[in-house]
């Protein structure tokens, strides 16, 4: 497969970029309505029409406290996902998670990623576009690192060690692959092409790894995985690296989907088989069989202009 960036990818990525402004709502603009009036017309089987969802009607069922606690989800979680996760985010468990995060912020704690980026995975990769899922664990916990996509960092932050090892594995699968210039680690091009980059926990306290684990994110992100398993009936590829990620995909329907397992790309384990796992090529071979030569394979190229990469 050629790693050359298709022009259509740049158009899609540009269309998904949020426009800078003041509030979170204005930052992203009105979310795309996934209702009967916005039925997808794509002929690409990997991008089947999203579910119908009357967001305004659903909002009318929420209490004032729920609307306050769920403002971020209401404003920034892409509606293709919200349509399937709306019951989960109104559970006592998720509302308690939001109360915990509010308490952290009220106490002056710095939380990563920035609030506007917590659900960026949902906007870069709407549910009806998912073709592959890469699972991470905890967000990066230092400044200018986490931005809502697992393994990804914004420039000028250099690619972390695990991502650099992913580049090595990619180079083995596709010799023409070249790592981004300036030691870059921005993976938004993958997300814009249908690779869901999902962490197990979606927030972390600054400089304190795993500080928000066990607070409720695990249940929510498992619901995200289960939704992909159930809704993307034409099949997707799950790349599960390391025991924690593999534990999250135990219930995946292997008749519909492909699950690829390996050790984690961390320097602590990558030498035990990750470099030669061949997952990037295996994923594309399976997707090509599933969706065809044009619609299926993922372009893993990351050498795209920053303004077209959704920075």
C-alpha cells in the first residue's frame, strides 16, 4: 500500500479541525447533528450511516445538575458517540466521576489533557468511521503532551519512547514509511483516517501517573469499546498491545472483528516481539479483504503539513 497522503484525507482532516474561540461550545461550534436529517451519503462501507439521535429531546430529560456535570460531554463528545453513550454518562458511576474531577479542579489541581481535548478522539474519529482501534492506558501527565489521543503528542514535543518503537515496527512493515520530521509524534492523521486512539483513562493529575485510575473512566471506555464491537458490524481491527489492553478486548466478537495481540511497545517490553509483530500490515491486509483495495487499508503516513494534521 502506498503511504502517500491522499488529497481527500487532507480535506477531511481540515473539515474536522475546531476553530479557535472563547468557550468550549464556541470552540467546537455546534456539533454535527446525527438525526434523520443528516443521514450519511457515503458509499464507503467503512463509513456507514450513523444512528439517528434527537439530542435536544435527550437534553430535555436531564436534570439541571446532570446538565451542569455533563456540560463537557454535551458540548464536545461527538454526537455519533453520544447517541450510544448517553445512558452510560447518566449513570451514578459516571456522574460521581464527574464530581470527582470537579472537586480536583476546585482544589486547584492541574488536569491533563486540557478540558477541550478530553474527547478529541470522538471528534477526530466519529463512530461511523472507525476501522481500527489502538488502546492505550493513562494519558501523558506532563505539560504539552496529552491531547486526547493515546500515544500522540503535539509539536514541538518529541515522540515518546513507545511511539518511536511503533515507528520502528511500521518501518519493518512498510519500508517506505518515514517518521515525522523534528522527532514529531502527532497522530491526528491516523485518527482522521479511522484509527480510534483510545486511552483506558481519559484524564490524569499533572505529574502523577494513574492518579485518576479507578475513578470511573475504565467503565466508560469499556463501554466505548463495546459500542465499536456492537455497532461496527462490518468489522474493525483491534490492536491490543500489552496485558491491560488485551484484557479490554476479551469480549470482542472474533467472527466480525480482527484482534491483534502483542507485547506493549514500551522500551521495557518491545524487544520481546513488538518490533516484528507486523500488526500495521496485518491490519491493512484484513481491511482490504473486508472493504476493498480503496476503502479498506489505512494510510499510516504521518508526514503531512501541521495545518492539515489537526494540530
